[in-house]
């Protein structure tokens, strides 16, 4: 089914929040069979209130050679709730994932899955502006490629410099910003498909690890056109 990548150009944009919210909303759909959340940034277990996974994760699958079969992916899943299964990051740094073929295999394997897959890719560039090749491939290769960004010029500048062109923007908004939806669309040349206001109930849910269980209403409302 559909693959959706959520990524950012600057840390702390709200990517993990948006990815978990979309996975919850997609996974709750009747007949969906739940959704698969693939964490390539490492914060999903905490935000979902889970203990840090100790076993191998998707980074080990990506660095393994062809002797690890594609369907081994399924055995790495952690059931979070009836709505969401999680493929956690594991312990291998994404910088060590060199094989573009293996990244492509991951995309192909997940495209065959009857469930929708939502990737939390985190930042696809380093602070120094260097591209994280495997993450950029996943960001570009998903059916929907969502840049999560604040309406902040520094974030937009980095997004503009990124070689990945998103299919849509999820704009995390706050009072008093000079840049609004129109300016962001003009600067990046990509449509804003959802505006997510900063809301203290969202921050509290992340801190308490309850985002997957009790999603704040406002967050769900603001993402309904993106999900
Ligand atoms: N809509 C929101 N309202 C209020 N707080 C938010 C919202 N979205 C995110 N936050 C807060 O901002 C912080 C960063 O959010 P999040 O972890 O989702 O960003 P990120 O882009 O995944 O960061 P990283 O680059 O570290 O992976 C979190 O502490 C979270 O509580
Ligand atoms: Mg994150």
C-alpha cells in the first residue's frame, strides 16, 4: 500500500510527532489492517511510551548483506497497539548504511505490504548541510514525501538546499511568525498540505509517551487532509 515519508531539514521540527500521528490515523482506518511505522531517527519508542528496544532493527536489516532475506523485516516488528506496528531503528548508525540497493529493496518490500507505511526519517541533512544518502533516498522514494517544517527562514533555507523535493509540506505553525503558508509555498514551490499549530497538549503527550494512545484532537484535525 502507500508509503509516506516524513522528514525535515532542521532538528526539532515536529517530524516524529507528525509521523506518529499519521501512522495512528492510517492504522485506525477500518480494513487498513493497521499501519507500519518505520523509525529511522530513533525517537519513536520514547514518544510512544515504549522501553528502548534491545533487539535488532531496520538499520541492521539495511546493513546486512543479501544473506538476510527481505521477509526477515517482518520479524523485527514490534506491536505497539492494534493500529500500529513499529520497525525500530536498531543500533547501527545510518551513516554506515552504504548500499543504495538495500535501501531500494526496503522501499520495494514495504510497497508490497498491504498496510500503509509511514517513515520517520528525521533530518535528511546534517547540521553542516551534508546529505544523508540513505535517508534522502527513502525521502524521495516514498509515494508521498512530506517535509515537516516550521515557518522559520533558517529551516526553509536548508530545505531549499536539500536535494530532495517533497511532494507536500506539513507546516508547524506558531503565533507571531512573519512567514505564513503563502510565503512558505512561494519559497519552496511546494504546496502546504497541512498546518499543525504548536499546542501544549501535543508537547505534553510526547513527554508522557502517550501520543500513540491518546492523540490530541487538534493534532488529528489539523492532519486530516494529510492522512
Ligand atoms: N504540534 C506541536 N505542538 C507542540 N509541541 C510540539 C508539536 N510538534 C512537536 N512539538 C514538540 O517539539 C519537540 C520536537 O518535536 P519532534 O521530536 O516531533 O521533532 P523532530 O523533527 O522529530 O526532531 P528531531 O530532529 O530531533 O528528530 C518535541 O519536544 C515536541 O514535544
Ligand atoms: Mg524526530
